[in-house]
C-alpha cells in the first residue's frame, strides 16, 4: 500500500526495509523515547515483522523527496470495537520541528477514521516525553490514564473529536500545501503488491473496507478482492 498526499509518501513496511528501521530504532535518541528500550537484534526484528505483517497492523515508512525519514503506524486494529493504536517516530532530525510529523499524523488519522471508519484511536507515550505529549495534544489526543509500572500515559481521540479538531487544522495545512481535501481512495496505490499478498493482507477485511480497496484495484486494472 502506498499513500501519496501533501507531497509525502507513506508506504507499507516490507521485509526489505526492516533492517533500516531496526538500525534507526536502536539509536539512543530514538530508543530513549520508547516504552521498550532494549536493543533489538536481527532475529527479534524479523519475528516482530512477521507478527505485524497482516491486516490488523499497518506500519508505514514516511518518505519525503524520496528519502525515508520515519515510521508511522496504526496497530492492533480491532474491526469489532472499531479502534486502533497509533505511533510515530522520525529519525531524520531535520524534520523533527517541521510540519512533516503533523502531516503524516493527519494522513494516518484520516486513514483510521475516514477509510477504516474506526471510532477511536489510542496512543501510548512515555511520561518523560513531553515533546510527544504536547504534539499529540495539539492533534486532539486526550489523557486517559497512567501506567505507573511501565512509565507511560495512555491517550485517546474519538472520531467525532478528530472531525471537529481537523477542520481548523486542515485550513492551516492548506495554507502550506494548497490541499484542503481529506484522504480518499484517489490517494492510494497498490502497484507493486502481488495479487497473492493483496489477498493475504486484505482478503479478510470487512466488506466496507474491501469495497474501497477494490475501487483502487479496479482503477489500476488489478484483480479485485472477492
């Protein structure tokens, strides 16, 4: 899956890039902001990838001007409760204080709430990571609870809260990108994904989501999902 919007490309993580992600994730400046802070070896990384390479987890590389600068995700998606958990880290420091993390987060939240039609999104942030806490509060996440043992706060944002919050944010984004539109199927591509992988990753998706995927596949003259 590829999503192109705001001059950013989000591309679904494949096994080809897990060593890049592992190297960046193991760096001290990234690791100290994570709940899990142990060094990750090759075997653990591959085991992790195999556990998330499915329809319930979407990890996307963030690409700007052809360079891979970070990773964003919607994981542990529950299509019965209609909710998911988010996360993001940017390893290219020149983008830390840029608009890019906001734009990538808006794309993913649009995906969660408008494409997957989820009702709620959660995020876990270390208590000490004040920058990430402030960033997510600006997007609209609200504090829920603290996990004292693991040292993180749990935040959530509902679909309705997001839809209300995003109205003003889209106006600000439009001034910078000339794009006021919400995410739609026109921003998606599955080129490069085999029919076998399409079936494996999305074949058991809910019918409403499968319908949206098939609109993209039909436009690409691909085999649609049954």
